[in-house]
C-alpha cells in the first residue's frame, strides 16, 4: 500500500476486503481488552440471534489510572465531546444506568438488542466492533476510496440491516491525547482528511445535528 494512502480507515478497508472469516473484529491500535472473556461475550449475540448484524460494548472502560482525557471520554462514552452533545455517542455515559442512545432497545440481560432508524445513527463501528463479514461486503460500500467505519454502518442500516447488540461490558480506549491542544490538533487532521478532501467525502457527519 502506498505510504501516502496510509490511514486507519484505509487500512481497515484493506483488511475487510482481504479477510476470509465469517466474523470481522474491528479492534483499533489504541484499544485494550479488559479481560479474557471479552471476545466470548461479544460473539454470543451473533450466535444466538441470526438477525443481529454486529456487536459493540455498551461502554468505554473507566480506570482512575488512565489519563485525564481518557477518563473524560470514557465517562461520557465518546471520542469527541460534540458527538455526545449532538446525541450521537456510540457508547453509554456512566451518568446513565440503562441504554438511552439512538435506536429502539430491548434488554436481554447480558446485552441489549437495538434496532436503528436510518435517520438516527450513532458513531458505530470502531474501538472493539464485531460484524458479520458477508453482510458488510455485500451491503456496504467498502471500496478503497470510500471505506469509513461509521459510513459502512449507515449503508447497512439504510439497506435494512439495522439490528445490533451492545454487550454490558467495556473496552479500553487509550486515545494518546496529552492535553486539549493535542486533541484539537488531531481533530483538525481528521476533518481535513475525511471531510475536506474530494475523494474522502463522508456519507455521515458527526458534526451535523
């Protein structure tokens, strides 16, 4: 892969197109699994319910030894504060005890099953995300110029594959932000890379109501 094309989303797209297994796990370089049974818990909803497309954790892992910003993001269930205030968080904030994000949720004890409306989709698809490969490659746009983790889930939901599970567990997300300035710098690069370049126009915007 040419070095100038290297970025997390491009590399994910390459991995998706080359994968052969039935399930795909999107685990980012800054993720850490909190315990040994994590993957077993993630797989269970997909084995139990054939209509479930993919699985995420309900929360980000909170640990008082993490950096200040990582604790902040974990508490709010986001990687960008604006997503929380616009109601697009992908994980549940620790302010709440039950699922209150986008979608119609049903509590099955160890996990929630959630049906999403195409007009109201959270920031799905990263930081520990398990999905059925065949559904993804057949019903979402995964070519090298358009793969983005939230966009492909928007594609699936618009095509009727709108049932997801959220296990009552967490994943550790080590953002690497040293301070607010480093966070703002990374968001600036993100905007330039995925919103302003002609070939990288997104099908989903975190920044629109």
